[in-house]
C-alpha cells in the first residue's frame, strides 16, 4: 500500500483518470454552435474599455509557481524517509526557491 501512495506513482495514476474525466465531459457537452453574440464583448450597452482592467499575469504566476514548488516539496519530503537523498532534495528545493525569488 505504501508504494501506491508514492507521489510519482500517484501522478501516473491520476493523469489517465483526469484525461478520462475530461473526455467524458466533452461527450456530455452539446455540439458547439459559434455565433457573433458568443464572441463579442458586452459591457451593458457601453463600449468596451480599451485599457487593461487588471495587471498582467506575470506577477501572479511567480507567486503561484513559488507556492506550487513549496507545497510539492513538502508533499515529497513528508512522504519520504528522512535520509541523505531527502537532504539532497531539500537543498535542491531551497536552491530552486531562491533562484525563483532572485530571478
């Protein structure tokens, strides 16, 4: 049972499951019927603004990537025995996070 819960094996099990759910959802959806109303912007009768309403995604992407690396690292370290390889992984994780912050 312990090998089934290891992160690489769990990842290999989850990916086909997600693809199957995605394909099943596509089958449930009706056929696509594009028209002009679906692709036009709507601002309650007003013209759409020409300037960006929010800043770009780059600043948020770095924060999200930082926390994704941090949480995945915690998951891998939490499920592994505390040995030299775990220490190497922790050092690599720290270097990756520092590179992300400084880059």
